[in-house]
C-alpha cells in the first residue's frame, strides 16, 4: 500500500468532547484518510494502548494528549507511553489549557514532540492542530503535496 493510500491512525486522549470534535473537524478538511482512536481519560488510554501494543495492533502515527484529565493525568500517560518500546517513537502532542511552565518542562522531559496550549480562538486551534499533524506525520506531508 502506498503512503497516499495508507490511513493515518491518530490517538486522541482527551476528556473534553468538544475538543475531540474540533480535532475531527480539522482532519476532515484534509485530503488524507485518517482514523481517530479516542480515549476519554488517562486510565482508559494506558489500558487501551498497552493492550494494543501487546496484541501487535497497528501503531498510531500520532498521539494527541490532554494533560488535565480524570483518573490518570496526561504526564502519567506520557510516562507510560515512553515505557512501551512499541510506542516510544510515536510523536506525542500535549494539548493543555495550563499556563504552568513546569508542566511544559516536564512534558518535554518525558518526550513530548510538541506542547500546544489550547487557544481560545477556534480558528487558531484548528490551524495549529492541522499544522502539527502535517509536521509530525510523514505520510500527512505527502497528502498535503
């Protein structure tokens, strides 16, 4: 299967349904075929990603991770992702409304590829998510050409 035909697999770990809908909206306007796997909290994400890794299911091309979630927070999820050899190379984009500089530093220390503060402006959010997907997923670059 050529890169142009491959479906991009994007894991979204986010407890805020409107944010998940915005990410879907951003991707729906692109030419690239995609699949979103959504986990609504950190515990569900760790369990689901660990199970998928153990079953050797297709790996995600990108993980989008909210920091402030119930049960297990995003930094703990990021730490768990980095411990899974099969996922350690998958780019993780941290999405947050937090302004705390220590959270950004910790996310970067734990291997986050990008740290995106959720803007209040809808169009800015859509633009930033689209740009990040094109930058971090090689197959997305080919679809954009």
